[in-house]
């Protein structure tokens, strides 16, 4: 179901107050507000409400302020560490792929040689070659998934904002 133009205008008015709008969305909204009195009135009401809210001063306890600042800093550090881990993971994956491509022909010959030396059927050493590639990636992926899940649960247990 497509979004009604007036609903879209209301959504864009709200978004403009929070995060701003892209140039195309701003142009669309301005054109709509020129021709739609209801949406223009809604936009003015939102502006007046925000202006009134900004005029109200809310006393905040210093302990609450310090706790909030601490949580924001912890979250920023957590995001930074996540980015660092992802960068290291990407570099590791790239190196793994490069090494895999370079060593694949050598390993293929080694598996064939072992298969012939032990008089194994071709399908056995070929399947072993395939498992040589698949099993470590599957185990590594499972461990990475499990670690991220545990880290997320520990973060929530430590009282970080959800
Ligand atoms: Zn409208």
C-alpha cells in the first residue's frame, strides 16, 4: 500500500525536525505545503510546539547527567571497537581468500597424491579436499556468530542502553 501524500508530508515534517531532509524531499515538502493548508497548519503547529519545549528549562540531577554521559561514552567506545574488529575480520577474510586461491592447486595435487598413495577412490580424496575448505570456514563463522551473540547479551546485562 503506497503512502498517502499527506501522511508523507507529516512524516517529512517530523523527520525535518530530527535529522533534516535530503534536497529532493525538502523540495517536495515545500511544494506540498504551498498547496495544502492542512499540512502547512500541521507543520506550523509542530514548529510552535518545539519552540515552546525549547523554552522550558528542565533541571537535571548531576548524577543523572554523569550517568548519561558515561553510557554515551561507553556506547561510543563499543561502536569504535566493533568497527576495529570488523576491519580486522575483513583483512583476515581477504588474506584467507588470497592464500586459498594461491594454495588451492598445490593442495589439490597433495590430496590426489595422498589418495593415490593410499589407493583411495577418487571421490574420497576429492570430498576430503572440499571439506578442507568448508569445515574451517563453517567453524569460524559459527564461532564469530556465537561470540557476537554472547557479547550483545553481556552488553545488555551490564545495563547498557538498549
Ligand atoms: Zn497535505
